[in-house]
C-alpha cells in the first residue's frame, strides 16, 4: 500500500462514489414518487396519490430515456412505486404504500446477517458485482473480515430504517412516514456508502491482506495490500 492515507483523500472518495453511481446519483428516482404520493394523497385522496406517484416515476423514466441516461435506478423506482401504489389501493389506506418497503428492508437485514454468519458477507457481493474483482479474493482470511464488518454496518442501517418506518406505520402518520422514506433513502444510503468506504479501507489495511493484483499473481506475504477501492 502506498504511504499516503487513502482515507484522507477526498478526491479518491469522490472518484469511488462516481464509479459506484456511474455518474448518476439519481436522487429523484427514489425521492420524487413517495413525495408526490404523500402530497397528492393529502390533497386529493388515495387514488390521486397512487396515480400521480406512479406517473412521476413514469415521467422520470421517460426523461432519462429521452436523454439516453442510465435507466436502472429509474426502472427500479418505477417498479417499486407501482407495486406500492397497487398495495395501498388494495388495502384501502395510504400507509400501506410504504409497507412493501418496510418488509423488504427487514428481509434485507436478515439476508445481510445470514451472509455474515455463512462467511460470505453481503458487502463483498455488492463490491464484486460493481467491480468484477475475483470472488475468491473476497473470501481470503485477511480480506473477508473487512467486508464482514462493513456488512454489520449495513445490517444495522437496514434494521434501523425498517423499524423506524414500521413505528410510523403503526402510528398511522402518513406524512411523517413519507418524509422518513425520503430522508432514509438516498441521503442516508449515500452516507452509509461513504462510511463503508472509509472504514472498509482502514479495515483492509489493518488486516494486511493481499491486493487483488497480488492475489491473482499468487504473491507471498508480506503484501503491499489493496491501494484503491473497497
């Protein structure tokens, strides 16, 4: 590893986040539909909220399509808002719009914990999917613990978000639930990614494991270690 501290390099962090989002943080895809739903529901009722919430997702997707931007966030947001709107209409209550997301969050928490227990941490899979590094590198005994620790952060995040929204759901406060959904969406997720990157790099360095290149080359210790990315 180089002598410079990668955790103190803001340009490196910005580069990593830019890579993660491929230049598209796409905040609107996760924020606009629930905000439109809550506002329209308060003004004109559940049916209007469902229609306009889904309509905003369609508009975002069409806008990205017209500008030839990445569609994965928009399509995911549209599918989520459509399912949530149908669920709310079926249940006949606005709060039900947020129930699928709460259930998904709890299920994700369980998946993350199981991945840690089985020594195949969730964050390692997400990094592998984004970067294409050798999967076996992540399971190296002096690499995997860093991703396990990072996965515990993610489990805590999803659990906290889900339980907070569940409490608001039980209280029946649709407006607060909508605001919580927005604040605990991309804004908090972005913060989680920053913390994961900074702590993950530190944990990798403390473990003294091989870099990806050293692992692929079969280099013997002592290793220089991974100098970029997590």
